[in-house]
């Protein structure tokens, strides 16, 4: 399971650390940094390595805009001088482990408050935190609908397990095919919405 990255004072310190890890041979290359969040080597983005792969393009977009809104709110907090929370790395890593183990079907750990709560209550807290950015970008409805789909239809992991249990690998492959056909309009041609 990937760990949370250490704290960096600047982008230069981050890059220096990565260069040391690669230069010393600890890592083969920059692409194998296994932190749950890292800076992209190719794009001016933050990469997350902790969530289920979404089965449909519209859900992948919803997840991406949700993460973008959280990062945007963090940047606003920095600009406004809001004190950063003092998170215990072990608590964060434990919260990630519990989320990976149980998904949204049980409780999650809020590392800010060091408490367990129903998973969708934790998700609601994250949405509340990112609400300003979601509203400004016009993405609030998209994210709310995505979360509602997971609440009623299950997460991608739950859906895959259910499909496999119901019909083995054949049913699982059909689930993947259905998600692909939704993205390409059902005829194998890429849709302009997702191309």
C-alpha cells in the first residue's frame, strides 16, 4: 500500500528528494514513486494513487473534478493564511488502509479529527470542504450525482465483485465492455465527450 508523501517546504525540495531517490538507486526512475499523491512528471497536475479505477468515463471525470476542487480549496486556504492541519502520518496511512479494505461500505477514519464515521458522512465532509470550488467550476451537480450513483449502485470495486460472484469472469468482462461502450457511444467509435 502506498504511503503518504513526506512534507516538503517547496517544489524544489520535492524535486531534490525525488532526484536523490533515483540517483541513489532506491528507485529505478521517477515513475515508480509510490506515494499516494505525487506531482506528475508530464503535466502540471497532482496524481493520486489511492482510488478505485472508475468503470465509466463520466465517473472518472467526476472523480477528477472532485480532486481538483479539493486541491483548489487547499490552495485558497494557503493564500488566505489558514493554518494547515497537523496530520499524523501513521493515522493518515491507517485511514488509507481502512478505506482500501472496506471502501464506502463501512466506516472511514477522518484523519483531521482521528475519529471513525460512516463512509458517506466522510465523503460529505470532503464535498462540504470543496463546495466553493465545485460551485465556481459548475461541477457540484456532477460530483453529487456521482456520489449518489455509488451510494445506490455501489462503488466500482463492489460492482466488480458482484459481477464476478454472479457470473464469473464472463460477467466481469461484460461489465468492462458496457463501461467502454458508454464512453464510445456503443459503436466502437470514440465519443467527442471523452476523446
